[in-house]
């Protein structure tokens, strides 16, 4: 079982790697990456929610196609959440 100290140490290593990578960039590029990261996360969340609501509103009319797309967007967001970049930016 991994303890809190090991998790903290692993997270610190990840942060150090990102800090080193970001240190090689111009401040403008680093800021664009931060903004793009949050914009992408927000966009995926909004897309997922809107597709789910649109499917509910459409009912059987769309035969679940919008709900299927909601699941795909949700999976993309879940995968995006696995990114270590999110622990840094």
C-alpha cells in the first residue's frame, strides 16, 4: 500500500519535471499552455453536459446518438484528467 509520503514524493517529482520544462519556455508560451489546458478541460466538460441534456430533451427522437457522443466526450474528459500537466498548471 502506498502511503501519503510516497504519493507526495511522486507528485513533487512530477511538479519538478514540469517546472524544469516550463523554465525552458518563454513566459508567453507557458501562459498559452496554461490557458489552453483550462480551456480544453472546460470545453470538454461543457460539451459532455450539453450533449447529455440535448439527448434528454430529444428523447427517443435521436435514438440515443447524442448520449453516445456524451459518453465519448466524458471519456475524453476522464482521460484528460489523467494528465500530469493538470497537477502543475
